[in-house]
């Protein structure tokens, strides 16, 4: 297996730790669409006459538990697993679900990054990949998969559910009263996240259900508040970088401290500042 970048190793490694006991929770968004919270990225579950498909599958060690949660809604294996991006807390169960008969779908860049990690022919890899967009007509739903380039990563897919009036943003949206992980080593950028959120907001309404990669489901107002936070953070960063300050100088200024956010152990304020700096450095 080829070596992952330091940022991805830290991101996946820390999120995958913890006890074997996971407090799973199912939330109903419509008759055919539920969200499963567990350990890792939020999973959207579509059930209906055609069968089952899910968005993201968390970690490999949780696959059997996740299948058990899905069976509470409908018996059988998912026909499709859609990956919002390549990180292990969203795609770690790919092989297990593929062995159960599921077909993985993701952006071309997700295919390439999973191939780099797992090798050609691995069942972790998507069997269907797309470039700009594709639509899945399944369970009387028209789910549009839309690629947003250089956002959280270079392979992000956002899934719009027409009938359920819902959207799954993956890790483009962290609904944790915190700033997102911009994986610059995997093609991510702060401006890309801002542009993606702005575009999603133009496509939803006040009744839309907004599914984040992490944190509770919210509404358009919740996503608007997140966009305002992103823009405020960007302004604080660019002000700190205006005099061509070095990374160490910007870190010493603590430009994001005034936001008074709660940071996790795996993504502390200093690391967010560094990633935002690297993302915005091209402008200075």
C-alpha cells in the first residue's frame, strides 16, 4: 500500500480510534430517505421499491453494524454506495459492501486516490466514476451527484435529492460550530469550499434538509450561517497575511481566535490556520 499524505493519515487515524461500541442513530428525513449517525461521516440511506443505496459507509470495522442499522429500514444489501470523497471515514467500508454485492460510485479523482492507496483492482475502488455530474434514478428519486472541484478535496460529490428535497454535502459542510478540514494535500481549498457552499445555497430552499458530513442535519439557514463563518474566517486570514507575513508570523497572530470556536483534538485552531494559510498563500 502506498503511503498516504500526512494530513490524510492524521485525519483518518484519529477519527477511526475509539471504542468498538458506537452509538448509532437513525433520523427520518422522508419516507424514503434516512440519515445514519455513527462514527465517521454521516450516511444517507435511500430505500424504496428498487432497493437500497447509501451515501458514504464510514469505517470497515463498522460495516456489519451499519448493515444491521440499514436492515431496520429494509432487508438486503445496498445496490449502490456513493462516496462523497476518498477519506477513510467515508469510504472505509467500500470493500465490505462490495463483497456484499454493492456497486461503489464516486468522482474520477476518488477512484484515482483510492487506487493509489489500495492498488488497481481493489474492491475499495468505485466501479462507476464520473466527471462533472451524474443522476441516479432509483427508488422513485432523481438524485443528482454534482462534483465541486478543489473544495474539501479534489473529488467531492454533493448529492441532491429531488423528491426528498434534501442534499448531502459530505465534508464540504462541518455542522459542528467549527471550521472545516481543508485537505490541501488532496487538492482542497478554502475558496473551493466557499464556492461550493454558495452554489448549493442557490439550489435549495427554506424547506430543504441539509445533511453535513459531520454534525446534525440542518436547514438552509444553518448552511447560510456556515457560509458566513467561512467568509469571516477568510477575511481574518487575508488580513493577517496582507503584509506577506510568514506562516510562523500568521500563527503567532492567531487570526481565528476572535471567532471563539470549539476545536477538536485532531483539528486544533493552529492546524486550521496553517491549512487556510497554505490554501490562500497563492494570492500573496
